[in-house]
C-alpha cells in the first residue's frame, strides 16, 4: 500500500494540511459568515414575532378589559333602568289604585244615597198603599172613614 510508505508521508501531510487550510479558509470567509447571518436573521425574525405576539396579547387583554368594563357598565345601566321602571310602575299603580278607590267611594256614596232615597220612596208608597188598603177594608166593613181620617190616624202613630 502506497499510503503507508514512509517516503510519501511528507507530501501526504503537506496536501492534507493544504486542503485543510483551504477548506478552513473557505469555511471561515464564506460559509460560516453566511450561516451566522442566517442564524442572526432568523433570531431577529423570531424576536420580532415574539414582540408582535406580546403586543397583540397586550392589545387583546386591553380589549378584553374594555369589553368587561363596558359589559359591567351595561349591566349596571340595565339594572338601574329596571329599578327606575319598577319605581315608575309602582307609582303609576299606586296612583291608579287611589283613583279607583276614590271612584269606588264616590260610587258607594252615590249608591247609598240612592238606596236611602229609594227606601224613603218605598216607605212612602207602602204608607200610601196601607192607607188605601185601610180605607178599602173600612168600606167593606161598612164603616164610613175618609182618607183624611186615615191620614190623621197614621200621623198620630208616627209621632
């Protein structure tokens, strides 16, 4: 095997070192800087993405807080409007009840007055009918009693 001969060691070492140095120079001058630039560009890109994600997260949290605040304010406003509407309805119901109670009292008073008037008229008619009945009975019994006599008797009893 020619690689193991001692006389070729020096040339083999020379060419290996020369090849190694050439590869090392090419790697050091061209390939490694490009790889480093790509790695740095990717790192900047990822950092930008992370920064944008954090900004979006902050915006989302701010939007959520505004939404929750608006929702709480809307709930409070709705509750206040409901309470106000309930108070207005209670006041309106109380007013209507008062009006109805006054109308009912007036109607009851009017009906009581009408009943008293009807009672007086009924008693007067009963007295008139009683007088007529008494005069008719007296005539059938053969008594000569006038309507004026019956009036005098009925007035005397009333006293």
